[in-house]
């Protein structure tokens, strides 16, 4: 008798009782009802707010931006020396974020000499001018070289390269903000530079959201488009022509040139930091500022714009006296 000819009971061969592999199912048992996902009730939202089309939590970003802007304005026009403290704090936080970020590639630049040198560079720029700023950069790099010797030769070249990058990228470029603010009308100069950066960022954001179709640098920053870049240039040129005429008595066409140059520098600064983050395989430098990421994620445009603004305002708007 073949296997197929053997009598069956409840669908199984008579010599093979049901096992876990062949469980018995009562035909009259009801089918289990499918489990449906629960929907949030009225007034409830799912956890986490979806970002906007440009990838930001816009309300938080606006709130943080307004707060930071208020701190800068108060320090500039109530007691200008306080702005030096704002720059020094921003430099210290930016260096900390960068040192923390490069650990992704196992680099260990020394934090203490970088922060100390960065603060000193800010003060040198404020009180002694651009030559002292360059001298401060040199001393800071030398200090990191000597400090790093204590940890031995392993990874020395890698750590020194990271230290030099951080020293140039954060405190050296930020020193030009101190140079901008140092003259008698320095508050107006800083406002003009920051306004140009804000106009560039806002114009690019709006144009990119509504008209962006052609990626500008998809491998570096996929959300940036050529249409957004055009919006940045247009908004900054028009806005800076008016702002420089009102604040510093600069002819409108020179104000437009200033705006175009600062906008280009601002976008390049943003792309440069995006390139660094891509290389480090991180999304943000930190989560310090809601809606923005880290402080460096806000300073990236300003750091490149500050030297550009300082150079052009030195040419277009001579300080009083």
C-alpha cells in the first residue's frame, strides 16, 4: 500500500499523529480579526513633526534665529564690548562642535589650546587689527602641535591637520566679525553683513521651495538648487543696496555689488560645511539649536561672509575719522 492509499483521519495518515508542525484547527473556530493600526484621536498628533519642504522645523528655526539676532543687536548697540564676548562664546562652542565631529574619523585634535587660542585670536582682532589676527592663528597652530606631543606619535599628522582646519575655519574667520565691529560705526557694519546673510538665506529658501528644480550640488547638498541660488543673489543685491545706503551712505550700485559678493560667499560657506559633514557622515554638527542643528550649522554662512564683508566695506565705506 502506498503512502497515498493509506486511510486518513482528520486529514493525517493513521500512523502519524498531529504534531506542532501540523497543528489541528477546528473548522468551526472563528477567524481571528485583523489588527488595525490605531489612529491618533482628535487633538493628538503623531510623535515628531514632519519637516517642511526644505527639511527644517520652521517655527523652531525662526524662534532660535530671532533670539540669536536679538542677542547680537543688544550686544552691539547697548554695550559694544559685549559683542566681543558673544563672538568668543560662539568661537568656543563652534570649536567644541568641530572637535566632537571629527571624532567620526578618529581624529583627536586638542580642545584646550584650540579654544584658548580661538578666544585670544578674537581679542587680538578686536584690539590690534588684522595683522594680530594672523599672528594669533600662527600661535594657536603651534600651541596645538606642542600640546598634541604628549599623546604620542600615533595619528599625530591626522590630528594636526584637523587642528589646523578647525583653527582656520572657526576662530580665524570669526575674527573678521570682530574686525567689522571694531570701528566707531562697527555696529552698522555688522548689521549690514548679517542682514546680507539673512537675505541670502531667506531668498534662497523661498525660491528653492517654490521654484527649485535643478540641483546645484546634489552630491554635497541635495536641497540646494540653482533657482534658490538665483533667489539668494536677487534678494541680497536688492536688500543690500538699500541697507548700505541707509546705514553707511554707500551708493546703491556698490551696495548691490556688496550683496552679490556676500551672497556668493554665504552659499559657498554653506556648501563647504555640507562637504565636511558629508565626509564625516554626520547630519548636523550637534543638536544644540532646535530647528538648526548645531551652532556651526548657523555660522557656516557667516564665517565665509565676514571676511568678504570686511574687505568690501573697507573699500566702499571708510570708517569715520
